[in-house]
């Protein structure tokens, strides 16, 4: 039972980590492109 709970927590953690990574990638794509072009 404890193992099942650990798996559930782990999968939930990685799922939210995945969403966070996607959100960061999206944000960086929106932010970094204008900033980079400002230097050139």
C-alpha cells in the first residue's frame, strides 16, 4: 500500500514537473526571442 502511494505521488510530481517544464519553455520562447533580437 505504501508503495502504491509512493508511485502515485511520484507520477503526480513528474506530471506537474512536465507541465512546469512546458510552461517554462513556452515562457522562454516568448521572452527570449525579443531580448535576443534587441542585442543585434
